[in-house]
C-alpha cells in the first residue's frame, strides 16, 4: 500500500475533490458536495515579541492583523 501526502496553502478553497480520497482541511468547507467530519479542535494563538509590539502597536481585533507583518 502506498500513500502520498500533498500540503497546499490554498485559502481560496480551490481543491478539486475528484483528485483526492481524503482531504484534511483547516477552516470552513468550501464545496458543499463534500462530507465533513471534525477531527480535532484547532486552537490558534497569535504571538509577538515585545520589541515588535513597541514599534507596531498591539492589535486588539483579528482584523488589525492585516496591517501587521505576519508570517
């Protein structure tokens, strides 16, 4: 038996379901023709250095991250 793992960074949700037997996705299901089972919670924590926050300020809302250097 052989398995292949493909990792994609595709926030637009352009995954073609006919190419895969199993898809593990983090986020909402874009294609309503697919079935979904929750495997586990996906809690995220945003961290920043104090020196970065001193220069760029503290975000107070997730939308604030658009103007920050993330990545």
